[in-house]
């Protein structure tokens, strides 16, 4: 086991890539990521903000999060992908459109070497808003 000297987290692999710096804002989170990933994260943030303009931005579980009555969606940067976390039912609801992505219950991996499907992200966020509000949203 390797122990990170900054956060004290223990990991299976030595020098394992992880996010251990505490941040208070999505701006801080994005600024702490590699230069080549920052524009992708800003684009995802802008897409989510446009789809959920009334949502509040915060950091939850050390990830950028949009909240509107509950957590709508989280996203986070990793070595080879950006993780999108819209909750457990989203991967089933959007299974057809997610067929080319690696998914698990409530998690979607967006590979860094492929274009980001902002339309899909916006549709997932609007779907989450309908879940939260219990009504249709255009």
C-alpha cells in the first residue's frame, strides 16, 4: 500500500493518481487539474449550468456538484476519463445512448481521447431535474 504524503489516503498503487487537495469551489477544482483537461471540465460545467440554470454549484464528495433540492450530478477528472455521476437510474434510462461508454450503476466514464457528447450530458441533467421536480421540463 502507498500512502499519499499530502492527504494520508492509502492506495494499492504507488504514486496513484487521485485528487486529494481540498477545494471550496468548482473553479478551484478545475484549476487544480492538468492543463489539457481543464477546457473539457469547463465545457461540461457550462453544459450542466445551461441545462440546470437554477442549480447551485458546490463541491460534494470532493467533486464538482450541481445541487437543486438534492445532488443532480457530479463530475470528476481522472487519468484517462472524466467521470459523470448522475445517479443509479440514469445509466438504465440512457442505456442506448451510453452503449459506447464504460458505465456502472450511477457512473459514466467519458474518455479523454474522444469528443464529449454535450447533448447527452444536457439530456441527462434535464432528466435528473424532472426526477427531482416530479414534472416535465423542456
